[in-house]
C-alpha cells in the first residue's frame, strides 16, 4: 500500500467542511507570518538583528514568526515589525461569501 501524496491528502481532508473552515481560518495567520519572514530576509535581517532594532529578544521575534504560536500579535506589534523591515501595513477586507456581500 502506498502513502498518499501531501496534495492528495490535503485535497481529501478539505472535502470535510469543518476541516476546510479551520484551514481557511488559520491560513490568514500562516500567510501573515510567512510574509513577515520573507520581508525580514529581503531586508537582510536575522531574527537577532531585528530583535535589536525592536528592543526585544530574539525569542520574541521567533515566537512572532512561528506558525505554531497560538496567540495573535497586536496590530501595533505588526506595524513596528513592518517599519523595522522597511514596510508599512495595508489592511484589506474581502467578503467571505459574495452571495451575502453587502454593498452601500
């Protein structure tokens, strides 16, 4: 018996409505952290150097970037991080469901 590929496993798992809802809920936090890491690296900063710039500890930066960290960072923390790596934040709201989207 062969093991399914990750893609096949994910596809099958996402057929379950509860799994899909949780996946979509967590995907925003995952994408945010992935983007933060990408921008830090693009800026040529290590976690240690970024921690110095933000007057904090490397462990705090590591936790902030970790997809396994359960707590969401405050917006002000994300803004400080963005400034330190040479960016600013832009928040964009998108409808969950176009059928229920309310327009003015």
